[in-house]
C-alpha cells in the first residue's frame, strides 16, 4: 500500500513581488515531487512573465481546472486570474492585492473541501490587500477568520529556534494595554500544544520574555513583569507546564540562552521576529499554530526591490513547503496513535 503523498496548495502571493520567483526555483527541483504534489493557485500568464524576467526558459506547470485533477508526477497550476491582469514588477498596485486574495480564497475553499492537504502562502503586501470586505492585517488573521479557529499563534520556525508572539500585527503603542495574563496563557498553552502535536516534542520547555527593558528592572522600568507576566508563569508551572521567565529579551538572545528552549514566547512582534530573522532569515518559516489545517509561509516579505532580478533565494519558501508536509504527516500519525490507544482502552473496558 502506497503512502498518501501530500497535496500542497501554493498561493501566488503578490504578483509584483518575488513570490513567483521563489515558487519557480523551488519547483524546479524534481525531488519535490517525491514527497508532495504541488498545486499552485495563480496565473499561467503571470508565471510566464516572471519566468522570462528571471531567465528560466525550460520550466512549466501542468495546467488543471481543479485540485482534484492534480497530476502527482507534475507540479500543477490552477488559473485563478483574468488574462488581462497586469504585472508591474516592484510596485504595490490594487490589482496585485486583488489577485493575492482571489488566489488565497480559492485555495482556502479547496483546503476546507479537502482537495488539498496543506497551504503554503507566498508573501502578500498588507497595504494593497485591504478593501471594504478585507479588513485583516495579514494571512494569519484572515485564515483564523475563514477557518473558524478560536485562537491562533504566529510561530516563526527554524533549526535554531521556534518563536511565538503574544501580540502580533498591532501598533507598538497598543502592546502594553493589550498584554494580559489571560492572553499570555492562551498563547503559551497553544504553543505548548503545537510543540507536542506538530513537532513531537513530548515535554516542551518554553521561555517567556519580559515586556520592558531589563525585564522591568524590578518595577523601575515597568510593572508588567511583576503584576502580569510572573503570576501567570507561576500558575502554568503549578499546572505542570515547563514555562520559565520572564527573561529580558536582549540578554536572552545575546547570550545564546535561546538554544536551551523548545519554544520562545515574545510579548510583541519585533521583540521576537527581529532576533529570529537576524539568526534565521534565509531558511525561516512562518507557521500558523492553532488552525485546523496546516499553513506555512516563508519568513520574508514581497521584497519588491528584488522582483525580476533573479536574486531572490528560494530557501525559506522551500523550507515552508517541507515543514508544511512534515507537520501534516506528524498530525496524521498522532491521530492514528490516539485512535489506536482509544480502541485499546475500549477493548480493556469491555473485557
């Protein structure tokens, strides 16, 4: 009996950025087909434009009407766009934003209908995707809404570390008022569960960072550590979770202490993502924990300044595709083990 090959839905992202370049460079490697069946949601016209711009003459995708028709021996493409769509390399345009959402929506529908197994998203521009019916600040928030997930966690993943953030895409001026013991608990519990279920780490060690410089310096530079963060860490430790901190962020990363933990919970976006990208930018992956389906993305953005120059590295996108398939298989295996354990328990109870 052959093992099921993961069907990986890939969205084109911003058509004026480096999304198509990293997709093409990733799918050029025929070894990709050994572990997944790629299905790109985009446009053959836009693909051809980018292929020509980066001087890759011998590359094509198998055109299909539906993900159900995907050829497991080829990388496939579903045309989501009108043929009149205009590519303007390196520019943020309304049609680029509209095209991003059209491809994403079709992929989400196929994901929910189980025509694809995982979702890998090429970068979008948070400004040009905004419209009257799209008030979300990015992929993470939109997917949480569309897939009816109660809580999600943006988790940046690399070989060196896994970093989550308590507050994500909000202004820095709103962070302190948003931080609460309840929110920290929700995010840490979600990270703990994901490390177990998605990464097979049995007893995760999680570090929680402080909010203020020097961890508040005993209240001199801020009271959030003493009044909010420390109490909730104590509560979670008393419940058996290996949660430690709060650690001052600068010394935590500078001293290499991050290497001793399975997961790191930062209080806000740049506190976690700046050191992560400094250490793991080329191969970093953005994974959305808490969704009922697996979604990953490269840790970089649209990189308009590189569009069409054949200078974009596909490493992060390739890692995003690998990780999505790996997590899918891990979840599938864990479900089998849980089902087998439950069946064994039922038999014992009946005897």
